[in-house]
């Protein structure tokens, strides 16, 4: 069962009433950018490593561990 012309016109009229004629092109543009970004993300060759070892490496690369930063915060509160 396909929608009739009256059903399509009713939906278009409701959308125009809700968003206004000035915002509809902006909504279309942002939707297109979102779709392009999604497709670009799917086509990227790089993979993201979310294992525990990579998280630990990132913490150590920052110069201090989370335990050290929480100890420093406690020391500052105690002063």
C-alpha cells in the first residue's frame, strides 16, 4: 500500500508548520553532512584499539597515572 498524494501533502504541511520554511534547508544540509561523515567513517582503513593495554599506555604517556592524579587532588584539598 503506497501513500496517496494527500497523505504526502499532509506530512509536508506538518513538517513546514513544525520547523518553518527557513529551517528546512538547514536540516537537509546537516542531514547530508551527517550521512557523508558516517560513510567516511565506514571507509576509513584505520582501526581503533580499545583494549586495556592501549588505555594503560595512554595514561602513562600523559606523565602520571590516575592514582597519582587523585593523590595530588587529595593533597590539594588537605592544605
